[in-house]
């Protein structure tokens, strides 16, 4: 990858070129750029010119580089011809180009491969917001070459020939000629690597021929076979220009000088605005655009789609494609086995990579055969929201190869007890290599025979070195057996899966359950100090003038879909005086053991989750807190609450869910009702031959003890990552009694019926200013106040991925302790000590009764 000095020099050249480009005549601009607004056009052309100069410095001179482009991309050549004459001698441009040459003289220039990453690094330096908005990230060449080798291997296995042989096929088929398409070509990492791979393989094939004959055959192959069947789409002008230059320069370097009639099939176009080839044109989507490459058939689709999450409203074309069936009958991604997906939020299905995969699937399904190889977000392998996508892909493809490269920073994945697991990209999401093949005559009923998966963990350099030296088979993939309802595309223990399936999901046991509330503005609407919270709300309610300006003054984060004017008007209508204002103050469990106050009003709370939270406002309320999936490295996503909770309370990497034990009365003064599946509770008592069914609070205590069993957590950790926790029934009444007693003790520790006693803070009336740190087994709250006896295990104890004690202290660092907070801190530390002891007792009780899974029995409905 290019060095920092080079990127700074190119960025300076972009700045220097802008003034001259503002006066560029429209006839020399690439045709579609002439229609852009002036600032956007100037910036795009400046990037094109600067990147072109940087690429030229590695090859001698700008004019020499342009010599490789006489006919391959005429509009680009016309612009650069003008720029080389009109801009090159301008003083500021000349100085910037001298800096670029000095960078080369200093020894940073290298072989042409140093072009890798130039554009991505430049965009990160001069337009980081634009880079994030478009999801542009550098693709390491080791990963690019691995994807291409994997595609070649799968093409040989499914279609009977390698990529180089595909280019020798006849172009006379009824659906056109097979070709290779990169629909998000970027700076041409994949096309350049493909050209080099084909050159190396054909040179080896022709190794017995004379050098002149090898060169002649390669030139003929490149012009007659490769160029007409190598396709690319790219939206960003500078990336498109860099791609054209790099492809052309690579061909020149390998002995293919351009000739009249040679053209690159490289279009500057949004790949998600219309079909790519004949396959996409036949799926039935309502696109106004003609196919980009109507002669493409049996495609090989490669690349690294943009890492752009939920970009907003999709065009009707792609919305229809994601939701409707394909010509081969593959269902849309928003349904599963004929039923709607029914996800509370399915926004992750709007990610760019999902749309690119769906369109590639449509192209190949329409063509009847083809291969797809992408480097993409690994979330689709196991995330429940993507189960419809997985089922659809299994319908269309006869062979699937998956390599999970992990590196998800949100999940804090590790490559062992001490080694970090790093991403191969500069993104938070983990990455996988996904290769799919469809052979002619695909039988959609067979969804698992050809699915294999492997994993790579470890530091980034180790992963890339392994990819560089390996093929798909070298990574020893294991067979995957996707099954309803999740159709997971990862290797699992089938026997353990069947055992776990015998449990009852918390979502089934508690009919009313849901995600905790989301404020979208925690710092404004939640506080440790109720009076400070009320003061902020009063200031918003009573502010005059523009409401948006008042929000900025108060540090309130605005969000699309929230109207500050309407919110303020509603506050004024609903809370006109002090009593109505104070009536909106509610207790909330913000994080484990961290109880705060929220101003609970729909005007300023983004999502109140009233369907569930209303059941937590009555006296005596209690709920189990967990999550639909656990993405933390430890299965610790279990807690309890006696109030409403914030959505990240019990699981730091996703949204926590509340499972209330009691439902609010249907009418004021009426009885509360247990929120438990009636048939499940009857079966519980019947099969154990109990004289009476357990009371709701007894059943909750039993379940709470069960989920704090280390055997339960370790045994089913992989399942927690993809679905709701499932719980089991005891085999004997004796185990039930023991776990109920232990679970009650845990519930009292974690959610005491009465709040902790209030302390005054510093003893002499002055508040304790918290500047916490830990030294040995002592927490030093400041220079004068300490809490001794805090073991390393208690300090590191986690719930839902939150390091509980450290999280509590960090949230209060530099602030005075409120009355009662020091007592709450000491009570929390004691509770964690005792929780660890009670967990050992739970494990011992289960062991006495046969251990996991013998001490329990299935609990199906």
C-alpha cells in the first residue's frame, strides 16, 4: 500500500488542481460529469487528475501513461489530454507534482502494484465523510487473489473448466458469451489481479513455445477474448478513472499495446439502478435502465461491494428485486419458507452488500449457470434477520464455499485466550469470502449437499499470509447442513443443536416480551440527577424561537424522522406545569446495577417500547433481561430488572429484551396476570408430578438459576449467538427446589425489592468527586476514599459484555457522587462477589443431580 507521504502529496495536488479545473471547458469533461454541479464536478476532476499523475509517476511520465489509453476509454483520455496541457504548468500544480516526484526519489515508489490502495487512502485523507458514505475501503491484494483462486476452483468443480478456459468458449450461444463482471470495481483491484493471473497461467500453458509466439498468443487472447468479456461498473468518477488507467497500464506492462477498436467495458454507473446483463433483465424487476452488458451470459461475478450500512430508501428496482421471486423460483429476502420474515426491524437487509448479492444471484439465476465470489460482511452467515436471504441463496446455488475471516470489533472476537482477532479491512464488521456456483440443471430441493465452511482467526498479517498461501480446499472446510428455521451457513454440532432444540425459547415461554426502550438522545433524556434532567426539559419546553436551534444549544442530537418543533409543541401541551412535568420521571435500569431516571415522554424518547414497558411500571414488577442474540465473546447476557430498561442494558452489542413476569391489570385496580405460557406451565407441573404448579415467582427463580449455570452457558454458547436462549425443565422435584432457592437469592442481589440505603457521600457533607482507578485489590475513588477487597475477577466481571464495575465508575469519572451512589457501588461489588459464589453452588447442585444435560429434560410445546 502507498505511504503517508505519497497520499499527502496527492492530496496537495488535488487542492492545487481545483482552481484550474473550475475553468475547464465542458467539451473535455467525461460526458456524465458535465451535468454535475460545479463544485462536485471540479472536485471529481481534481481527484481524477491527481490520481492519474500519481499513477504516472510510477511509470515514468503522465504523457507515457496516457499513451496506453488511445481508444480504451476515449472520454477519459480527452480530459487527461486537456489537463496535461492546461494544468501541468500552472505554478501550484507544478509544485505539487514536484512533491510527488520527491516522494518517488526518496525510495517510496515501487513496482506498479504500489498503486494498490492509492485511491482509497486519498479519499480517506481528503473526504473521510464521503468515503464512509460510499463505503470505500482498500481490499488487500492477498484477499483479492484468494477470492479469484476460490472462484476459479469453484468454476472448475461446478462448470468443468477454469477461468482461463472460459474465455476461449464460443461467443455464439443463444444467451451471449460468458464473461467476468466486477459490479463495484473501485480502483480495479480485482480486474488487475485477474489479468495478471490469466497471463501467468497462459504463459505456463504455452511455456514450450518460443517467446515471440507466447507473446503473440497472449496479445491475441487479451484483445479478442479478455477485453470483450471483462466488465466493470463504478459510481465514483475518480475510482472509475483510476480503474481505467490501472487496467490499461497493466495490459501495456504485459505487452498488450492498445490498438484502434480496443475498448474497456468499464461503465461509470450506479450498479444498483438497473440490471447488469441478460440474467438481471429477465427477473421481472421494474427498472427503467437497459442492461449494462446485454451480451453477458453464465457470468462470473467478483468483487468487494461497498461497506455501506442501510443507505436509506432504495430505488423501486432494487426493492422489488430484494422482495420478489427470481426466475428460478428463489424467494425474496424478506420471507422465509413462504411466510413473511416478521422482523421488528429488517434495516440490515438494506445494506449495500445485500443488494449486490441479490442482484448477482438474479443475474446467475437468469443465465442458468454462473459463479459468484465476493468479500462481504460476515453477518449474513448467522444473523437471524438474514435467514430469508440464506434460504434464497440455498435455492439458487448448487455449491457454496464460505470462509469466515471474523475480526468483528463489535463482538470483540479473539483468536484464543491471549491473541487478538483482527479484521482484514478497516471496518467494524467481520468479513467473509463467499463463493457460490450454479451448475446447469440445478435442483432447488437439495439445499445442503454442496455447502462447506471454514474459519480464520488471528492477527491481520497472519490471516493475509494464510490466504496468500492457500486455496479453498487448503483451509479444510467442513460440510454445513443448513436446517429450518434459521438455515445457518456455519458449521455446528448437530447433536448439540438437536439437544438445544428440545428447550423452550424465552420468547415462547413469555408471550409478552420485547426490546428495551431507545431514546436516541440518552445524555438529554436520562440522568442520575432528576433535578438536572427536569431543568433540561424545562429549557427545551420554554425555549423561544427555532426549536432546532434550541436543541443544538442543549446538546440534543436530532435524528431523521424526529421533528423538534412538533416535539416541543407536544411537551407544552402535555406538560404545561410542574406536576405534569414531574409525572414523566420514571426509574430506569440503564446498565447492570446502574439505576437512573428517565423523562419518559414520546415527544423526546425515540422509541418508548410502551407495549412492554407499561408492564414494568406497576408495583412488584420484575422481569428477566436477556437478548435475542449474544454477540459478546462470553455468554453472559442475563440479568433482571424491576423497572423499564434502556435497549443496551443487558447486551452491549445488540438490543436487550425484557421478559416481564407479570402483566399490568387490564383496568385500574384489577388483578395482575402472569406472563407465562399456560400450557408450558401445566406441562412443567404434570411431568414432574408436582402437587401444584410452581408459582410464577418460583418459576422465574428456577429459570434465573439455570441461566447462571456455567455449564448451561458454555454448553449452548454457540446457539445463543443466533437465537433466543432456550431453557429446560428439571428431571426431579429436588433439583427444582434447590434451584428455586438459589435463584431467589440471585434475584434479591440483582434486583432488590427495596433500594439501597442512602449515604451522604463524603461524610462531612462535601460530595465525593470521583477520579477512580484500581491499584491491586483496592478501588481508589479519589485521594481520600477507597474500597478495599475488590478482586481481579470482580473488577473484570461482565454482564452482557459490560464490565460492570468499570462501566459504573467510568460513567461517573470526574463527577461528584450523588447521595446513595457510594452505598450502591459497595452493594454492587458485594453482589458480584456473592453472584460468583452462588453460581458455583448452582453448578454443584446440577452436578449432584446428573450434570448437563442429564439433570434436565426437554420442554417442547
